[in-house]
């Protein structure tokens, strides 16, 4: 079986992914939402959020519920419209440290689907 992933540097990520991650890490909901397609979906903690208004409510809650820092651990390009970014979060949430994979699917340069999971 051929490995179909290509390692990426943080600077090589698609613009929408870079914009989303930077805004999410800075707790900037309005800028994060500019990286999303109008019909985007996000799956996090077993919940699915559909459309920008629902995603903005989730982002607002997710970025204000706990205090945390993030560190970029790596990324992989998995096709012309897909990439996965791994970040380490450390903060005052249960467990204190977690490595999360952000699996992005893009459509016309915007994030159309995002799955966040350990």
C-alpha cells in the first residue's frame, strides 16, 4: 500500500486552515468563521455543528470554557482538499494536556468539514 500523505510545515498549510487555526488559538471567533464555507460542519466531542451560526456558538463556548495554550506538532496533506493538523493543547481542562488532530476538508478554498479528535 502506498502512503498517500505528505508532511507539511505550518507555513505550507492552505490559507483557510492557517487563518482558522490562528484565530481559534487567539479566541477570535469572527475571524475563524471567515475561513468556513457557508454550509460547513464541525465535529467535536461527538457533537456535530452545522452552518456558520452553530459553529460560531460552539467556537465561542469552546474558546471561553477553558484557558489553554496550543503548540503545532505537525501536519499532513492527504489530497488536494484534505489535510490534518496535530496540535498539543495544555490548560485547565480535565486531563490538562491533549494532542488533537484537526482533520480539514476544503471546498473552493474554504473549510467545508472539520473533525477534531485525539
